[in-house]
């Protein structure tokens, strides 16, 4: 039985939520305030906390408190029906991992909660956790990441954050590159302006990406190839949203392309010979999925490893999903379908542009129709994008 804590002073929403909750799967726990929730968490082991942000600003502080005090607890949020919110995307930076409007149908809400639990169980599988704990080359969260997190929690000014970031020239350089990309078009050499353009979640993603690619177990040529791949993937997916889907990718996840393949990077640095064997087997026969061979040879896939690391680092669920399902966009476990379909396409065409078939997996062309675009439309967009690269 999984304890699910709802923090809300909305009696009508609370009653509806409780009545529709599957009592065979979840034990309902309720708190009406920040103070009550803190006391409850001291005495009850909760797997998930759903925080109502509609009325009380202090509940935003509760999400931050959860992040620091109970990092393993799944943090979700609901807000007023009128709130501007992209579908299931996290609204609160560094707090809720996924968000909804309160007028979402309860059946759909619980369907998504079930999927989130399934994702959590997949990325925290005990066998995977044990294997990862013995890795020789494991990226650790840089101290600047932890310092930045504290500054964000304390509502530090952009000036304070910029001064901290400027202590790391590599991070600063990559932040400016992203801010001046076609997606943001900031045209700035100021780290302060760059932060304002790309948002703090993306700043944190860049710090993590630098940590992964700085792994000392990764050969320089491999590092170069995969950095080019994730950078290009990020450009493609952001361009797709702007030019083909007619909207801007949610700022909190617009660096998703940089992080989608971190499992492969860590896998290669820890199992270089095994990984080469896996790639050779995949390339020697049609229809073999790399994830199946990875599980056979190593015990888990690069998608599962990537999801585990991103969850460990507290990233939003849409980013975790992108790592888990970019090769399987039609998995029944996917929540943010549009994002994962777009990532699937962007990942394929990034490898295609690079002329690297070694790591390239099959493209499921159904993804175009599901997004409401044609392959021809995408390839016209892609040809235009290539001219800017």
C-alpha cells in the first residue's frame, strides 16, 4: 500500500479526490496546510505528495521543503483551472516534478499517477541501483549545481546566481551558447541576460550535462561525437516545436535534448568493451533493438540508466521520460506523448545528419502522424535547419 498525501484546503477537491482514489492501491493521507503537512511527513512514510497551489503561496514553499528534506518523495502539483500551464509540464522550477490544472478529470489524474509510480519503480529498480553503486566512472553532481540549488531555494537575485556561475568558465560558455542559439536568439555576451532568457532549470541541465561529458572514463573522440549529437538533438526538438507544432517548448524542459542520452554516455565509460560488442551486434542484424541487447549483456538499458540518474538528480518527469522512452515513443507508460514523439524524431535525425549509423536506431514513422505533421513537412524544416548549422 502506497501512502499518497494530498495538501489542499479545498474541501470539494479533496472529497472528490478521496472518493475516486483506488483504496486498494493507495492509502489516502490529507493535510490542509503547510504546517500540518510537515508534521504528517514526520510520522507517515509517503511515496507521493500532491500539493494544491491554487490558494496558498506557502504550499510552493512546501514543494521546496520536500525537495530538500525528502528528495525520494515524488512531488506533484495541481493549480487553479485558470492557470497558464503546458500539458503536464512542471510549472514551479526546482519543485514540482509535474503539474496539472485542478479541472483535470480525476480518472485521468489517477491514470497518470499510476504511470508516474510505474516510472519511479523502473528507474529505482533495486538491481539497477546496486549495479550503479559499483560504477567506477559515475558522474557526480558538481558542487556548483548544489550551490545553485541553494541560491534558487533562497530566492537569490540574478546577480548573485550569475556571479556563482561565472566561477565555472565551461558552464558559462555553454549557457551563452544555448541563450544565443536560434531558439532563444538572445544575442548576448552577458551571463545575467542569458539566465533570464533560458531559465534556471536549463542552467541546471547544462551543469549536469557538463558533469556527464567530463567523465574521465570517456574517450575524447566518443565525447566529441555524443556532445555533437545531444546538442543537435536539442536544436532539432526546439525548432520542431516552434516551426512545426506552432508553440515554444516549455522553458523548464527546453534543454531536454541535452540530457536524453546521458545513459549511453555513462554506459560507455563503464563498459567500453561490452558497449562495443552491443553496438556491433545491433549493426550486424536488422530489427534488433539496442536496449534488448544492453539488458542481455549488462543487465539494464541505457534508457533505464539515464532515467535513474535524472531521477536521482531530481529532474522533472518529462525529462526523465525523454531518457526512458526516446526509442519507444508509443509505450503505454508514456505520459507526455507529444514531447517523447518529438524527441524520438529529433534523436533519429540528429544521428542521420551526422552520418553516424553506428548508434542510430529505427525511426517509427507513425510519430509524424501522431504529431499532426507529415514526414515531408519535417524534412523541409530539417533542410532549412541544416543551412543554419
